[in-house]
C-alpha cells in the first residue's frame, strides 16, 4: 500500500545525532552555516508521533513503546542540495488530554508543527481542528510552517478510515504541507523532513 504526499498549492540523556546528506560535496558542507529549527509533533495519543521521530532520527521502530509524557527530544541534521545545513530540533509531545496544558510549552516557540493523525482512526483526524485552533490562539509566530501527516499508511484499504483525498483537501484548505507516512516501514518519513528543511530554508531566506 503506497503513501501519498504533496506540498500546499500556496507553495533523556545524551541523544544520538546523525546527519542525512543530500547530493552535496565536502567542500560545500565545510562552508555551510548551520540553520536551526524547532519542530513539534502534535496529535492524539497513539497516532505515531514518537514512532515517526524515532524512524527519522534513529531509523528504528518499536511497536510497543510507552506513551510520551510531556515531551521527548531528538535532533537530526539535513544537508540540502545547495549545501545549506539545517539542524532540526524535534519535539514529540504527549497526545493525552491531561498533559495538554504542558504541551503548549513545547510548541509556543516552534517554527514547524507536524499535526499527525492515524488514517485508521477518523476521530484523530477530526482532532486536527483542535490543534489548528490551539496554534492559532497560542502561537505568536504567524509564519509557522504547518504540516498535516496521516500516519500508518501501510495498512490495507479495508482498515483505512481517512482517505488520501480527504487529507489532501484539508491540507490545501489550511495551507499545510501534506504527507502520508508509515513509521513502521519508513515510507514517506524522510521525504517529510527533507521537505520541511527546504521550507525552513526558503522562509529564512526571505
């Protein structure tokens, strides 16, 4: 089962750090100034936020991980085609309602928010409206980059409750980058973060 991805039409301990290199030379990398960006993953409990972050940063997947309390931190460097280096500070937050008052501590100063839902769970997709309103009223950064991510796209069509076109249309209406991912197989995860890194770079150039 494939994952579908688009960009918007409006165009606790020491953590392991790795570098994803994309068509660049050592000479270009040496001259690179590192740009830093804070990314926060938001969404209901068990939609796969922790799994997405772990797949990207550690290339690992644990089907029986413990639910996040508060926030968990990982980081990754991306070298773009033009040699620019982006360090992504990735915060995975709890989706449990009792921790939501704590969650805003993590997204208030973020440049990017990844709003995540489980394509097998329509209620988690409906909750995206809540997270958009939260960001609208509690984040001062009007230029925050928003991404809509439907996770678990490796499931069969019979298990799917949220269609690709429904997710894509919602993302377009709200000027969001859209991806479907599978943290289990890795599909779409790297592309999601590379797209985000490029978008951060474009925004900072302006």
